[in-house]
C-alpha cells in the first residue's frame, strides 16, 4: 500500500527534524511513536499527538507471542543504533544507506506490531 511507504517517509522526515524514536507504539495503529523536539509524542501514521498514560507498571500483554516480543525488541534496538549513527553522520552517501536501513527496520517493526494484533 502506498499509504504505508508514505508513513515511512514521514517518519524519516521526523528523524531528520530532530525527533527521536521512542519504545512506545501508538495505541490506535501500533506505529512507532516519535518524541518531537517540543517533547510531544507524535504518531506519524495517525498524524496526531499521542498521550502515553503511565500507570506506574507495564501494561499486561498476555496474548503476545514471545517470538514477536523478542523480534520487536531486537529490531527496536537496531533502529536506535542506526538512529544514533544517522544523527551523527554527515556523509551524504552514508546517510542514504543508513536512511534506507532505518526505513527497512521501521517497516519490519510495523509489520511485527500489526501481526501481534
Ligand atoms: Zn497511530
């Protein structure tokens, strides 16, 4: 779906603007949530500000398959590594490569999160 790749582009633009990826998933669509420079949490798919309610303890995720969970955290870890490199990299060619890797990882993350639903 072209809608999905459009979202990925928006996510990449957010990163370029200094937003950072958080470990949260959008409660409405499961997309990764970004933290904007302003401190607001933002869902690129819903194009909405997201309020994460912290109850003081992690949400119970009883129906979650463990394999998805570990895959998700692996990908999330990789995304955060690449994101750091992306922010520090100034070489245009390397940025292109890092950007492409980042997008692939984000796509995979979104797929895994959709599978969990
Ligand atoms: Zn959303």
